[in-house]
């Protein structure tokens, strides 16, 4: 009889909440399953590795010296690049091909790494990977209009082609 009188004074939402709390006392509480934990740990680890790769690639590009030994420079001196001889060759290849647009590569990789570190998915990864060369090419074409070889050989060739004419010029400018 006393309980009946007490229920009249407790709102129904609180009665439901109290019933849920009392029903959960017998259950075991695990915050997340082992599979979810491993997936998050691997995603975070992959993000850390990708971030390390992007920072290393940025340092390799930042310490680029055209006089370092590479495929088209034969010299006896040691490579002054952060990545050693392999870094000097990679930086030379990227800078001569797409110019300053090569900095887009570590920038994009670091954004992907940040998403992985925050346990956010990188959706449509195959499409993103496939469009990365297109991004580098369009960046090189954009920088190719500047004096010198700011867009690498790709930017220089696109803007210096006599075949392009006015239509090709407008098309290349629109694509960039």
C-alpha cells in the first residue's frame, strides 16, 4: 500500500530510469569489445606511421638541393638531404617533375594521418589514392605559369606547348 502511494508522486520517466538501472545490476559491463579496441588501436597506429611518413617526406623535400647526387647528377660528395641518397633522389624526382606542387603530397598524407589518429575514417581511399596524381599534375600546371620551373617539367611543358593555342591555354587554365 505504501509503494502504491509512492508511485503516484514519481513521474513515469523516472520510474523507467529506475527500472533500467536496477535491471542492469546483474549484467557485466564491458566498455568496448576486443575487436573494436584492436581496430581503433590499428587505425591509430596506422595514423602515426602515416604522419611520420608525411613529416619525413616534407623534410626530404625541404632539404632538397639540386647539387645532391641523384639520377641526373653525378658527384662524389655525400648527399646533404635529410633522407640521405634515397631522399635526395626522391626529392629530385618530385621537384623536377611537378615542382613546388610536390609539397601537396606530404600535406595530403598528413591530413589523412590526422583523420586516422582521431579515429575518423578515410572514406573512398582507393578513389583518393587514384586522384592524388591528378592533384599533383593540376598543381604543377597551376604553378607552371610562374617564371622559372615552379611547376616542374610538367607545368613548363603544358604552358610552353605551341600546339595549345588559345583554346588549350584556356582549358589548361580552367583545369588548374
